[in-house]
C-alpha cells in the first residue's frame, strides 16, 4: 500500500518558504529606500546642462519617488527650475498645474517638454560636433553624403560654410579632383552630385 502524501506538512513547508521570500523582498525594498541618490542641481535654462538635469531627475524618481502622483513629481522637478527666464517659465507651469490645465500623463512627457523648451542650443551644439567629426574614410561617397546630410541637419551650417565642411571631410583624392575642376560654385546638392560622380569614376579606375 503506497504511502499518502503528508499534505499538512507540505503546506507548512510552503508557508515557511513564502514567509522567507517575503522577508527577503522587504529587505530588498528597504535597501532601495535607503539608497543614497543625488538630487539634481538647480537648472537655470543653460542648454548645456539640460541633458544632465533630466538624467538625474529620472534616476532620482525611479529610486525614491515610486507611488507618488504625476502632479507631485512634476512639482518636485519644477522646484529645481530656477533663475531668470527659467524661473518665469516655472511660475507659469505651476499656475497651470494648480488650475488643472497642465496635461501630462507621465513625468517623462513633462521632462521631454523641458528638453524641447530649453535644449535647442544644446542640440545644435551636438549636431555641430558630430558634423565636425565626420570623415569619409573608406566609404563610398554615396554613403558618406547620406551620413553628412543627417549630421548637417540642425547643425546651423548652410550655404558656403556647409560646402567647405563637406570638402574638408571627404577623401583627399576626391577633394583634389574637385579643386581641379573649373566650376567651383553651386549649391551643396550640386557639390554632392559632383563628388559622387568623381568618387564612382575613381573607384572604377582603381
């Protein structure tokens, strides 16, 4: 005759395991709650500081502000927006928040709005640096032109300065051939076409 399982003992073992796991989870939560997390520095609308400000806000929220209402978290973020025009913008946001007119479903949407409002100069700077770092190297001119166009968009470069930047970053052989051509004028699109034609011919002749 087979022995019947001791169900009461099995249940007690399961209950003990659940209790142990619950205690472990509680300890883990306590560790997170006691974790030291840096608060953001005051943001004064300086565009070069916007990315760092938003990153610190996101980290602090995840570590210390779980369960808080969106409105409360937005108020907390706004408390670090101070000085000059940023302070005026903050006061307007607080008034809209108090009147129930501020329509952000998540704090992430609100932080994106801050970046949109104050990060334009930073975006231009990043694009400029990216453009200045480009080099054609071993890529075909078609590939290089597409990457150059992407980096140039929003960089502030246009007309002659953009043409000069394009020439500076292409392979020296193609640049020399372009400089030997009679026609040195034209739009950036015309320079793209000339460079791609010379690059294709040069690659075929190799």
